[in-house]
């Protein structure tokens, strides 16, 4: 059964991880949330859900306005050939989210370890990382190291790697 933002918060609480959740209007793109930046400090994220030719899935979490070269990123992340965007049904199946709500916190829904979580080095320079809590009507602020702990606690080993240009 797909977990919800309440499940994410309960999981974080169970791990003893502090976070701050900010409710807001639905935000589907980075640009739509620009006005929220001054109210929510820290690094804001953009997430790219991609798959390779062998149907291996990757979630690339980068700084909101960073650029990822989709023609070459496969050489950095260990993908088999060029990557393409994953379909919405795979996004829902693996991360339990719809387009516009993609987040590293979706690791909580990937029970079978089908997704590799890659966090860009530049993003991880921020002490606080801001992610959607499985829905685009809120932003959850979490410490950089706590985000790594959360992902590990879901059974994934996050990869911190320079994937932006």
C-alpha cells in the first residue's frame, strides 16, 4: 500500500529526525514556487525520475535551477546507455507520487529497491534540504545528513555525486 506524507512524518519521528513542514498551495514546477523561497530557507530541489535501457530507475535530486545533461548523465550514474524520463505509472508504482510531487522522500515507497537515489554534490552543500513530502502542497525541510539517514533507513544507499553541469 502506498504511503502518504503522514507516513513519512511518522517514519521521520520514529527515526528521531527533526524536520519542519510548510503547507502551501500546490506547486507543480520549480518556477511556480519561487515566491516560497524567502519563507523556506535551505536548498530547494528539482527531481528527475529517469530510466536506462535495462529499465533500471534512478532519481536525480539536484538544486532547483541546476542543469543536468541528460545526454551524458548515464556515464556518471552507471546507467546502461542514455536515460529517458520514467513514465508516470512507474513513478507511482515505485515512489508513490505523481508528476509534480517527485521527491527523495519517495524512497519510503520503494519497498523492492528498484530506484537508485542520487543526490547532487552541489545540493548537499546546503545544511537544510527542502523536499515535497509525497505531495506538492507542502515542503518539508530536513537536515542534509538526516535526509541521507532517512534514505538509508528505507533500505537504499544514497549516492552523492556531481551530476549537474
